[in-house]
C-alpha cells in the first residue's frame, strides 16, 4: 500500500515550505508533492503541525558487529538509528575482526538488509588491521559496498601511507575519513589538557595533538589535489585551519558531534565515565567556535560518533574506562536544543548538516532532499515537543550517555525508509 503524508511542513536544506503539503509515496519513491492530494486507497500519515525532513544521514557510527555484540548489534543499532530519525548510517571498521576485507563488509551489509530498518553502509579500513602500515585492497572494498575508508580510532600516522591512501582512494572512487590525533602527543590522556585536567589531576590531551594532524593532512591533500574528510573535529584552531584551507581551494570537508558542540570539559568534573570521549570534550571557547563554524559553513556536517559500551566496561574508573558515548537517539534533539533554539542554525540548516551535506559529501544519490523522484527516506518531527532522555527508553543495547535526565526539544514522530514506516513514536511523555 502506498503512503500519503498529509499536511506536513517540508523542510529542505534550502528552504521550509510556507504552507502544508501532502507527499505521495509509492514503491520507495516520492511520487507527488502538492496540497490536498486525495487519500484514496493510500495509507495516510498525519503530518499536521509537524516538519517533514529528508531522512537523516549519520556518517560516523560504531555498530560493534562483528565481535562486540554485547555492546551493540546491527539490529539494535538500527532500531536506535530509526528512533533518532536516521535512514542511512555509515559504520566504522574498528570491529573484531576489522572490516578490512570484502567478506566482513559483505557480511555487515547482508545482516543490515535482513534487519531491513535502514541503509547501513560499512566504512572499510584504510590499512590492514588498522595497524597503519599496509594499505587494504581499496578496489575490493569499493566493489563490496564501501563508499569511504577510515582507520577511525587511530590516525594514519605515517605521512607516506596517508599520501598513498589518498592517491589510491582517488583511483578507487573512495573518500578517506581521518581521525586526527597524534598518538604520541595524546598518549595516556583521558580528557582535554587545561585547567580542569590540572585541577582533577588527570592526564590531558593537548589541542595540538589534533591540529598538527589536521594541518599535515591538509598539506598532503593540497599537494595531491585530493579529497579528505575529517571526523569529529573538536577545536577552534582546527576549524581555523580548515576554514583557510577551504578558502585556498583544498578539497576538505569535516564533521562535528553533538556532544562536542554541547558539552565542555567541565562535564568531566562529575567523573562520569560517559563524558570520556575521543577526541575529548574541550573548552567553552572551542564549543563556541564549533557553533560559529557550523553557521558559516566551515564545518560541513553533524555526525553522532555513536560509540556504545556496556555498563561493565564503563564502570572501571575514569582512567581505565573506554572512550565513547551513544548518540543516535539524542543527536537531533541536541541539535535542535543547542543550535536551532539558540539561533545558530535554522531548521533548513539542520536538514543541510544532518542530511543534504552528508549525502553530497559521500555521494548518496537520491538522498538528502524531500522532492519528487527522490528516495522515500523521510523523518517526521514535532519541532516544539520536549522530551526527556530516559534510560529505559533507549533503544540502543548500551546506555552509556551523560544526557540521561536531560530535557531536549524536537521529537521524532515517525521515520520512513524506502517508503515504509520503520519507526513511530510511542513514548509516554
């Protein structure tokens, strides 16, 4: 049965419709957009008072399968994603075994199709085993279904290997996603280096651990005229370097996480291990710079860096706890609360940073826009509805988030993937 969304306000990256529209969906495509389309035999979906956005795209997710299914599985991660309004996610390769060959990549895609809630695109490893020395077979990974490669969790530390990876990735039609952190400078660090790390007596990660790698990789990309994408940028200085590189014509793009534009390293004073992330939470000055960069376009997109860990993994003391927090279910709410409500971005800006821009950067044809002929990947949001993050409501298998108890704004009412309703809100608010 075809679907018809009735009386929704359509929000695309370039504009928000000035009056309600109906959207007719059939066979996985948006067939017609117009006022007052007759319902007929189609299944109606109420969009009155709601915003209808292109399905959100998260280009930085850890699904943990294969290898750590106790933390997350493709099935549980998919449920968390659609609850957060995502219809496409790209999962990082630091699984066990590492997604550095076609067999692992194809297995992830097969399981995601079996689950069938959204599109899961594996990001293959740049180097074998993510050990930083021998390149993977990029053409094999591309054929298996990868659109990008990353050694996320680690930087490609060897500049020669990074150069070769950019050259081969260009030939294979793949994008390199770099985790920028000099492992020697940041060795042993558990939080941002600064007043708070000194006050708390914790080993700090100096900001230059990120910026020196950002600058190095920009110079390599400039030399090769190659594309590069930076994951989870966290510092004002990094943004300044990227902004200048863009002005110079370097083909660089970057993303930021909701926790990095929401929290400062003051949050670590609680000793909550869920505030331990990599890169670490930074200063208030950095947070403001990230917001400014989202507004002026120096930062291209928002990605969750959803990193699930079991309660047992996190409850071992701050120094020994693993890095990361979950983020698929809170990403949109944090973006609305921190960016829209505070007039950093408009709702079309949210559609740009969380859907249109990721689709453009990673070459996702038919995604990122609500228009006739596009894929019927859609999220329906109540823009004014407030909700509280509750542990018992979390769909992810892991619950490691510092945002439990926090009130957010902008509730996902329904997520449609491939023309099918894959999530509808049932929260008791």
